[in-house]
């Protein structure tokens, strides 16, 4: 872990921290409807308190659960469900993934492949044990990804298709007399059929050429399809320049799911744009997988049917047989003349007409593909999944399709930490989710390249913290590998390692990991984040209109991404289809008032097309209606010559400009020429973010509202992992908008589940201002709700906490401290002598050394703390270390134990009593309630990755990895504090 703390003292005691421990029954009662949770026996707290301390399984983090196809033992499957449950996780997603096994035939695809009786038996065991333990199980749509079944061949109409082009250059006046040009891209293995779709000739026009594309003259387009006979064509080019002769061949792409073979016969990817492709999937499930027992168990413990990202990989163009007819029906014109500028070679376009026409045609093509993907694949699968008791979860990206729209169709849209470049990638999916009234935005988390057996929970939390502020509220960790497989070396089967002989993706979490002993603390932390981010509904300041609903692009939003977020503004992206949803209405000046309740619709140029000011005519008319209903709109750019994004119909652009002109004449619509004009437009409209910072900050926020209770998730994070310089600590005022003017602030401790009244804050009308101090990647939650009456202050020179009906000052040094009470009166409080801080340097260290030959033990005495690689006996050791020391305590108010630098997870006990969970990011804990006068024993248990041991036990795979600095490195300090009651009367 990086030690980013203030060097003057322990974290939390050198800065003005005003969110302190106290009673919380009233706020918990107010929040109970949204928080839910499990009952805790023996507690007298109001309903909902248990949900904060022990979140329900539905909000706990989950695992991507990798199986070596069906080569699994049902008894082991049950054990692994128990392991997840015991560690505080909510369930697993069964995925057939075994990239680490080079010869997949050893897994017996015929007898134990995906979809065999053995696989079904494993699924039955997983679902049954999950039902017993209160967990749920997700089922992937096919083996690995994309969706595939073993009942089709590459030549079947239900198989994934491609359009491959061939080309020949013909000089003016010359004659081509010979075979129709063969495809540039060779067919995949197993593809034996092909159909000639068309043959065209187009004159080369260098004026339309780009850096990578050959320019063509649209007016010269000539359809020669009827002249092609028996695979040959004779054609003479007109004089006056060179021509290209283009052929187009439809065939199966032959794509198979990743890392196969998974079945016998082998599986092939289905056509994602046709009814036939989806029927191939559902028919296989109905006939082979959904046994009566599986159907019954799905109703008890099934969660979602899942499909990974839409990675339809082909060197040609994604296609489906009905695409030309569907294009004409949906777009109103013939696709044929535009095929030259749409075809792809190795994912790159190869020809171009004039720039506008080319961009318009490509827009219309991919819009049609998007329509077909949504209607024939996602909508159909969602309906079918519901019929068997599952929801549909998917990663709706990978092609140039409208992922924002798809996110509104899916029950659970999902993103990924590996492929998403910044928080705007999540905000795109969140817009679809919230406009459709869905609850969950999921994430495939922690798939670090080269991260196997060296990934720390510290790294995961730093990666994910900001994503929750962007709307994420379910984490599916990548992943949990089944225990074993043929040929798997210690510590067991891992889905992605070895990967091409070296260290593979992500981790294989589970009991093989030393940190598993502590992982329930992390799971509970994340569950509380999820729980907060599912309370009520999102409240978002700005809806940003996207002409193309792509995500996984890293492309942000004009002004708001760079300047608005650091001031507290929140935003999401929406695309045209979302404005046709029932939620797209206006009330009290807000769009989707029963959902995200956007304050303003922000419209900028198409960021995927040179910021061109384009709008569909129907969308512009909808925006005009919304503006007339009272919704503020801000347009960025010069819209005087706006165009529709596709090929325009007669008079369509003129009609669009007339609508925009009428819109711009409305008082609640502003048009600014450049980004620096956005703040002025917002001010003129009387708009402000619901969370505000007085100065630019790295603080990220998310607002959820349930009735009149407000929840604010706050993280001191960054927009993207690559942001430089690193995020620094923050300590500044934050103003929150409250739904209830009688609401007061509380803080939810995400590590312990305690809800604490905030002692120092300012209230003014609908605003509550609290000072927030967070270290890099640190997160907290502020809840605004009515609660019990207790005294409060508006300013203080030291820490102040609520203790029943008292305010208590706390400081690490003697002195007199001023506090300004809520009634405006300033009082002083004296804190007497406070013992000096102690640095704890002498320790006994006992290590459980995890090796391929079993657990070994080391017992050492340390006069100074140092990393394990700096201790000869522990240089290549991985496992669990228990540090023990004694300290004399002379009594007093209490003390904070600051552990300094710790490698990954830890737990602390004082005098044999375990203290509350310690933050993985900043391990500091109040041990005052556990100390006693005289000698005290402090025990710190730390856990490592397996990296250092694997470097030497399996050097062929892990030998290139650097040693990690394991252990309790410190310095460890016991910092006493004094307390005194503040006189409030």
C-alpha cells in the first residue's frame, strides 16, 4: 500500500475530521425502507440497522466462477458455494473458461464439455447449494464468449455471418474479363459455403481520399450484379480514370467461443442480428440444459442469464442475411450504393465518398445493426430469460452499436474495469439503466493483465472507488477458479494462468489466497457501497445527449467531464431512443422526474464524428416538446447549419434547422459557442449542482434519494486510472442539497457499518454543508435524514463527536479549543495532558508459510519492522503473518492505533478482542475501548498474495515477477487522545 498520509501524525488526527462516532437509531429508522438487510439477533436498533451492519446477499459482491467446462465434482461445487457464502459474497457466475489449458482435449469435451450431463449436474449442485445458503447463481449464455452452441456449423444461417469484399482495379477503357474478385480475407476454418451478394464498379476519386481510405466518386457507382455469371464477369471501364471492381460475399465467419474446444461437436458463435441466431441458443437450452430440476432450482436461486461483451471478431464486416431488407425498411433507402464505404478489412474502412455522405451512410448502417442486435438478440433473450425465471445481464458493447439504448433494454447492464477507460464509460450505461427504471449497473472487476497471484485488495478498491460514483452498484470479481483440473499446478486450476506460458489475467480468489481469511471485511465494505448506491433512485444533474451511444471509448463530455465534475456536477449520457421511453417527461423543470430527475439536457456535437452538429429530426422535435414543458437545454456549438446524422430525406435538414431555431427562441434554451460559455449558461438558467464544492476538487459524488432521505457516496478518486499527477488528500467544505429541510447529516462508516451523527455542519434552507476530509481513494457516505435531536456545532478547532445529548471534543494534545455552536455562541473546552505517542518497534512474528508441500511455520523476533523480502527467512514466503507486541497504557480517554504501511489485508486484536474491521486503504483504528490500564497485548494479522512463493515454486511461469513488499512495515504508532465535554448550555 502507498503511504499517502500526512507525516505530522496518524491519519484522521492531523486534519479536521468532523464526522464522528455516535448513536444512530433515528437515522437508521428513517433510512430503513431503502437499506433492508438481515436481522441481527440480540440488537435493539431500529429496523434497518442490521442492513447497515450486515448487508443482505442481494447487494454483496459476486464472483465470475470459472469452471473447466463440465469436468467438475458436484461435491466440490457445493464446497465452493459454501466458501463464497462464508466469506460474505452474494454468489457466482458460472463460466466455462480455461485459457490456461493449452490442450483442452484433456478436459474430455464429449463427456464433460459445456452443456453435457456432467455440466448440468454441476449446475444443479451449484443452484441447490446456493438456495440452501441464501446465495444466487448466474448462468452464462454459452461456453466462454460470445454466445455459441454446438448444434450449428459455420455454414448454418443461425451462425454468425460476415460480408467479405473482393477488389480489382480496372484502368479507364480497359476490360476485366475473368473471375469475380475473390475476398480479400480468406474464410475461417470450417466455412465451406458462400453467396455472392453483389458486384459493383466505382470510379476512383482522389479528392475524397483520406489517410487510410481510397477515395471514390459516388455519382459513378455502377451495379454490375446482374452481369456476374457462374463466378465470372466481363466489364469494360469507361475512359477517363481508374475504377475499382468490388465483389461482396456473404459467408459464415466461423467464429468460435474463446478458449475452446468446450464441447463435442465444437460450438460456433450464433448470428446476433437474426431471430435464427437467438432461436439456436434458446432451443439448445430448452432441449439440453433446462432439466426439470434445473428449471425448479433456477426459480429458487437463479439470478441472471449473462453474456459477455459482444466481441464478434471478423476480418470482414459483421452481417446478417436480412440486413439489406431491414436497412431499406428502417432507413427508407437502398444500402447497396453505400457498401463500398461500409465494408471493412481487419476492422478498418477501406474506401470513402465525400466526407459527409460517408459519415451519414456509416451512421445509418450501424444504427440498423444496432436495431437488429437489440430487437432480435437482447429483447428476445430478455423475454425468454424471464420465462425461465432469470433476468438478462450483458455487456452491451464491442461493436459500433448504441450501448446506451441496450442498457435500457437489459435487466442488468454491465461494464468492465479492464476495458473501460474512464468514468464516462460507466455513465453511458448508467443513463440507459436509470431512464429505463432499472436498478443495477454491474461491473466485471479486477481483470488486470498479468495480475494473477499478485493483485491486492488495495489495488482493487483504488480501481473501483470512482466507478461507484459514476453509478456502478454491483461488482463481479474476475474471478473464482474451480479447485482443480488435469495438469494444473499448485495452488490449483486457474482460468487464465499460465497464459501463453506466463502470468495471466486477474486473480483466482478463494481459499487458496492468504487474504481469504480477511476477505469478509472487504466483502462487507463493498456490500455497503452497493447498498447505498441502490437506495431509492439516482439523482443526476445533467443528461448529455449522444448521437451515437457507444461506450468503452473513453470519450468524455464537453466542459462537464473536465471542469464540471471537479465542482460537484454529475452527468450521464442518453441517446435518442431513451427520449421515447415513458420516463422521458418533464415535471418541475426536470427530465425523468421519477427517475434520475435531470436538471438540464446538454446537447453537443457528435464526438464520434468531428463534433458535427447533428440531430435526428424526430429527436429535435421531442427536445422542443420537452423545452416547452419547462426543461432547460444547453446546446454547445454552431447549430445554424445542423444536419440529420444519416442520409437526409428531401427537406429534412431544413425542417431540422427550423425546429432548432424555434427551440433556441425559448427562454429556457441556451446556445453557447464554446465550452467556456457553459458555466454562464447554467448560471443564467439558475442551475446548480446538487453537491457543490467551493473549489475544484478530486472528490467524486453520487446522489441517491429515497423519499425524503438523501444518500451521498463520496470518493476522493480520479476520472481515469491514467490521470496524472496522483490524487492528493482533500479537506474542504461540501454543500449537499437535501430533500427534507429538517434532515440532518449522518455518516455511514463503510468498513464497520456504523451510522454516526455529524457533529459539525451548517444548515441553510435546502443546503447542508459538511467539511469532508478524505485521503486518495478513500470513500465515505453522508446520509441526510430526520433523526433524534442532539446538539451540533457549525465550526470547531478540533474533532467533535456526538455522545447521546452531548458534544465531546477530542484532541491529541492538551489545549483550549473553541467550538461555535449551532445557536451562534462560541465556547471553549479545555483538554488536559495527553500522553505522548508511542512508536511500537519490537514484535514477535509468527508466519504461516503457504507452499506446494503444505503450510510451514516461522517464528521470529523483530527489533524493527521491515518488509518480508528484507528478512532472509521470509524472502520468498507467502502466507499469513501474526505480529504481537505489548504496550503499557497509563489510562486516559483512548488512543488510535496507526499501522502505517501494511501490505494488503489485516486484522487487529487488543487483549484478545478483535477490533472493528480496518480499512485496507488506510489502516488506522480507534482502540480506546479495548485498552486497559497497565500492560496490553496488540496483535496484527496480515495476509499476502501468493506472488513471492510462486516466483520460486513455479519459476517457468512466475519467475519474471518482482518480489512484493509483504508484511507490516509501519511505522506503527499508538497515539493517545484526550476528550472533554463541550458546554452547550
